[in-house]
């Protein structure tokens, strides 16, 4: 038990050191600021704009940005574009969080069992993972949504399922590196059960790569959701979802560029923020990057 406590203290110390180093990582800080801005938008959406994301006013349809009280202009149905983007941040962040939650739950459980048990079970799991990874990620997501039916909930489920193989690989690799360490051997000799070893000893020491993968996964989930909605397989009208906003206004690219451009910028910035933060976390948490 003393070895386990020492190992845990070392990990906590390394984690605090990583957070300190993260403060000096400018790309990660930029990513964090971008993400924080969109989270604030999502939380306080009703208080940030006087307009409704679904109210229509044909008399002001396709109003240009920066010339009226509608800061980013209006769309082809006269809806305030900034309002729809702000409320769309709620949907995108919810999609990213729930999708990654699904992936994490199954990915951690299966990856942990696969790495710890090994043998025939590990071989079967890895062959199934190979099969899933053989399909292009977005194609696999589209197939799952097509089977379940087009809706926002089904899109989240499909994205979550499609990302599970990545988490299985990450968790399995971490478990294989940890399970032969001295602290695991010491706990096993003291009578710890397999479940205690997996969930109380090994898993807490695998958090760093899982955290990096989850941060990156949220950005990928948001981008995938926008793509599915663009194809008509995700959110349905009049939901203020960024991908759906781009899809419904693509015919106005030349006549009313702002209707397409600003939702696209929102998608770009959100995904960029999560990618920058994930890269920064990888730089400070991965020992290979430090060396």
C-alpha cells in the first residue's frame, strides 16, 4: 500500500507540474480562452441577446451585418444570425460532451479489460477495433445515423460509437504500460482483487492520455455533428445548429455571404480551440514530448 500511495503522490505532483507548465503554453492558453468564451455564450445565451433564435421577420430577411441592431445580420427568414450562433454553441457543446461521454464510458471499460486481461479476449477486441478503424470515421458515423434515423440524439449516439475504438486503443496502451509496474505487483501480493487493481490502481494512472484524447474528441464530435447536420442527418430545422445553418444557406454564398460565413467561423473557432488545448495538454503530459 505504501508503494501505491507513493505512486499516487508522484502522479499528483506530476499533474500539478503539468498544469504549471500549461500556463506557459501560448497555443493551449489561446485554445482555453476560445473554449471558455463559447462555454460562457452557451451558459448565458438568453441574457446575451434580446432576440429569439427561431423568431422570423421576412421584412428584414438577409440584412447585411454591422449596419443595424442585428450585429451579424439576418438569414433568409429574417432570424438574427448572432442569436442563432450563440444558441448554437449550446447544442454543439452538448453534442461534444455527450458524444465523448459515450465514447469514454465504453472505451475506458473495454480498453481497461482488454489491456489487463490480455490473451484471447484482447485479440478479439483488437480485431474488432481494427475493423471499425478500417472504415473512414465520418463514413462509419453516417452509416450508424442512417440505421438509427436522422435526429440530433441519434447523431450524438453515432458519433460516440464511432469514437470508441480510439479510446480503447489509448486506454489499452496505457494499461499495458502500467500493469507490470512494481506498485501493481505489490498490491497484488497484498491480496487486491483484479477489479481493485484495474479501477483503483491502474486507471487513475492512465488519466493523462485519456484526458488529452477526450479534449481532442470533443472538437472532432462538434465537427462531425456539423457535417451530419449539413448532410441532413443531424439536427433538423428550425434548430439553431451550426452545420444545419450552413446547409440551409449554402445557396446564398454569393448573394448573402454572411449567412454561411459566420456559422462556419463558429465551427472553425470551436474545433480550433479544442485542438490547441489538446495539443498543449499532450505537450505537458506526455513524457516523450518533454524529452
